[in-house]
């Protein structure tokens, strides 16, 4: 008889958020598969548990077959991500897919979720929302995703690392317009938790003089029906987006080119507005 693969939801920051059932499963499991064994070890120490740990992070997915071989042989395994539910913006998806293909029982042990937590506290519409995770890094895919977000009629949730936050906010300003609502959720459930409901333009300006710190969840307001119908920002919005990019350190020509992408306006038209701003200063 095969053992069981448990997907254990872990705290997204505050270790007190571990559920009694999750703690019990971790205590009963024969071994624990962790995205980062150092992070999971801290949780196990908090619970007073000692368990064999193996890695399943993106650079060690070849361990997946070995993990499943052990489970198929009768052992039980608790799968833990660094924070939240395994397989959500996490490399555990292939492990679950292969387990199901082998006929291994997969049991979810739900726990905290940064996505749902951020949406609930965002002040944005919770009726319909879509989880986007991290934006693609490839330029073509990233541009296509940003264009889709500009027309998205549901609340959208993004993850972002602090060292990329400024650039991402500038790109969102250019694609969605600086007036689009956003809630910045920083360090959820931790000591320095911060919730800021604002606009993309104001969010970009917020970090001009201060360095972003901690992990961020961005909750974007849905596109207004007029924006969905129009499919493109106004000239004023495109110029405002270029100004936001300029504030992030882009040269005027590059800011104008990026702000003009996906709009009916010429790069030179936006560039002239930026130069006029400089002349008036």
C-alpha cells in the first residue's frame, strides 16, 4: 500500500498561524519535503519537532522521483513551501501531478494564503479576482500580460520582490494608467506589516525616496468599463505614465517609448510633453 503525500499550508509570516491539523500532520509524517529546508526547519523547531528533511525546490526537482518512490513504498510525506500553500507560485506542482499519475493519495491540509489574505484586507472588490503570481520576466510575455491586465475586469493579485517593485510599478503605470487603484500589502502577518490603498501613480511616487523592503502582494483594482471598451489609455494617461517612468530613472526617450506601447499615440507626441515639462521647470 502506498503512503500519503500531504500538502501542508504553512504560515505566511507569523508562526502562530500554523493550524493544529498542520502541526499534527507534520508530527506524524515520516519525512518532510521542503522548498527551502532552512525555512521549514525554523517551523519544525517552533513546533518542537525533529523530522528528516529533503528538498524539492526548482533546482532539485530531480529529487521528486525519489520522494515519490518513498511514498509509493509506504512512507508518508508532508510537503511544505516557504510560506502558504504548496504549489501556489511554488515549484511543487510537478510533484503533485506525478503523484496523482502514480495513484498516490494526495491530501490537502489547508492553511494561510497570502493571496486570499491580501484580497480580504485590500479594500478592492472581492466579488471576482484573478491570481497572476509573478509577472513573466521575458519581455514579450511580460508586455502581453500587462496589456491583458489593462483590460482585466476582475481584481488582480500579483506577487513582487522588493528589488523589482519600483520597475514593476512603473510598468504598471505605463500599461494601466497612474489612476488605476492598487493596494500594496507588505510583510503580511509580520511585525512590519503594512497595507496601503492608493493609486499606481501615487504608489510609484511613494518609493522614489525610499527603498522597498519585504515581500509584496499587489492587489489591482479592476479596469473601469470605459477603459475595457476603449482598450487603450488617453493621451493624458500615457503622458502621466511616461512621467512616472521618468521618475523611476528612465531617460525621456525610453520613458516615452514604453508609455506609447499599446496606445494609439506616437512616441514623439509623448516625448514632446516630457521635454515641455523640463523647459517649464
